[in-house]
C-alpha cells in the first residue's frame, strides 16, 4: 500500500530509495509565489530534491481560513502555485506534489493531534498572532484560523519527515509540530520522556521529531521596508513578474538617502536585497561604497539589483510561459493526480499506525 515500511522501533520513514524524507509547502492565499518564498524555502527545495525523498504540499484547505468566500480564487491560486513550482524547477519526477484537500488522513490526524495541544499554547503561537495583526483580523477570524496551526502539524507528520525547509516566520509552527511528535511518541508509543528528540524514532516512536531548515535568507523584507515580503501586503516581487515590472517595483524602494555622496545605512531594505540577490563579492563592494558615500546612488544600486533579479527570474518566466493554455492546465492536473496517489499511500500508512498506537485500529481502508 505504501512506499514506507515503518513499524514501532524501525526508525524514521523513508522512501523506496532509502533516502530521508522532507515535507514543506505553500498556502494558495494569493496569486503566485514571490522572492521571499524563493530565498526562504524554494532554493532549499531545489537543492534537496536530488538527495531527499521530497513531498511538497499545496495547503488549499488552509486557504479557506481567510478566503472561505472565494473558492474560485483558491482553486485558481492552487493551479498557479503548481505552475510556479514547475517554473522554479521543482521536478514531479523526483518529488511528490501533494494537494492537501485530497489527503483525508491529514484531516483525521488534525483532529487527533488537537487533543495533544492545550488551547492556550495554540493561541500563543507567534506566527498566528503576527498574521492576525498583519491581516487586521481582530476577533473576527473563524475558529478554523487557529485550528490551521494544528493542521500544519498534521500536514507535516502525515509524511513523517526528518526535515522541513521553511522561512524563519514558520519556525514556530515547526516547534509546535515537534511538541506533537514528542507527546504522541511518549503517550502512545512508550518512548521515555528523557529520550532525546533525535532518538525518538529509533526508540520506538512512530514519528521522527522533525527539524526546521531555514533558508539562506531567513526573512526577506518587503518593498515597503517595514513588513516581511507578503502576498497580502502588496509589497512583493512575484516570480512571474516581467522585467519591467520588477524594475518598477524596485524603483519604489525608499531609503531616505538624499545624495550619492551621503553615507548610507547598510542595514536598510535596499542593502538587504543586495545581500540576497547580488554575488557576495560584488555585494560587499557595493555596501562598502554605499556606507562611505562613495558616489553610489540608490538609483544605480536599484538598476544593478534589477538586472540580477531578472537574470534569476528569466528562466522561470520562460518555463512558466510553456504552462499556459489548455495543455499547461492539463499538465498541472496530471502532476497533481500522480502526486495525490503516492501521497495517499504514505499518509494512510501513517494514519493506520497512529490509530493502531492509540487502540483505534478496527479496520484498514484503501484510498484509490
């Protein structure tokens, strides 16, 4: 049924190749992925897909926590994320694309894991608090909004990965996931409370206690220089933006600097983009001249930055252009179908083993 063969005490789940597994993903709450996603997680996914058993999840159910009244938008954004992944270079022949809504085991595990997390602990999750403030939700958010923090634990643990490549802002969710794995293993698998997290699977726990892998740039600021780059805050450069749009957006960055001979702050938003997207040696030279007021204006830096970012994005734009139209849509749907079949085999295996550990194994179902 599954490409895993995990029993209590057998160690972490692994794919048929014997490679360790990773799980990460994106929520289709807006059109397209942006540069913050790229340096925060997508770069890591590209680097890891050759040496790990990779599962990449489109969290389309989680998108309903803030867009429940816009199902058509969520559906379109779901297809858009798959196109972005393919355009970036994620390979469905080497990695599994997982559509959350088609994996019923995730919903069941969410309910079971909710029993292991105190309500107050969920509500103290700093990522939740930040999103409530940034999206100005006040106290109007649905019950499902905090519930998605528990759902993320199920998204991850359904596939029993060792590693979760994420941006810095998602690290709190991984800590909650680790708490769930630790508590489940201790409560239902007999793992002692003094066993180190990295030894849980080998000590008989069902779940490896996953670790976060933060991207090369932990937190890319948005073009406004105030908030992180975000789809919903209008401060992002998207991976599909054309060259003129990229340059136009960069030109809107403000630093408060008045003259090329005025010493500049090397910690401002413009310099953070230089660090992220310009080759290291050249970036250091730019920052040295910028700090010294060595006749290097913001406009010149933005132009050079635009050239570097567009060089990065152009191959992605070309690949994405081949995914437009009916043939591209058909390709996306086929990638999703293949991924769902493989993902359900793994997730159902995990659910069965979890229910067995909890004394709930009264039958085993098969998902087609």
